[in-house]
């Protein structure tokens, strides 16, 4: 079974019909997610919940939460103080990158669990995939 890290941008695109990547995300979701272990972080989940709740409604945010918190479907990795500190250090050290701290914590978790496949649309994931040697799912 392969492991796929799911970024907030993918969670949002799956559930929010007005997202520009909704159709692509739905296609990838149906095609690639079968027999895969999905992984996301608590910080990534909070980012997705906030976006969905503020752009759509509480019911869609609750549905997303139930999906992400389904332990048979998604492994939720918690951001530890150690990962947080590493991410903050990289955030300030990587002066030429526009990556946010939440994105960097995701990259750190992917490295920690040896995950080389990600599902996301965020331009930072596209850039990081090239630099960090992981692959992004495409339709």
C-alpha cells in the first residue's frame, strides 16, 4: 500500500466545488486514493477546516473533519515541538523560498515517514517536489 501526503489545497479542492482545482482533485481522488494510506498533519487539517468553513459552510467543514479524522482512511500526524522548531529554522534559513511554516512542517513529516508522493495544488508543493525529490499526483 502506498502512502500519499495530502496537502490542505487538495482537501479544499475535493470538498469545495467552486475551487479551481475541484474537477482535477475529484478525478485524482477517485483514481489514486483507492488502496492508499493517506497522511496529513493536524496543522494542514486546521488550515483546510478554516478555509472550508469560511468559504462555504460549517456542514462542509464538519464533513471534511469527519473524513480526515477517520483513522481507517487517514493517518493524522501531529506536529511536535521538534518538527515545529525545524520548520521555523528552515523558514528563516531558506531566504529564497516563499514556503510557509505549515508547508515546511508538511515536508518535514513527509521526510520523517519516508513519504515520496503528495496530493496538492499549492505552488509551494510544486516547487518543493522538484527540490526535495517527491512526486505530486496528477490526473
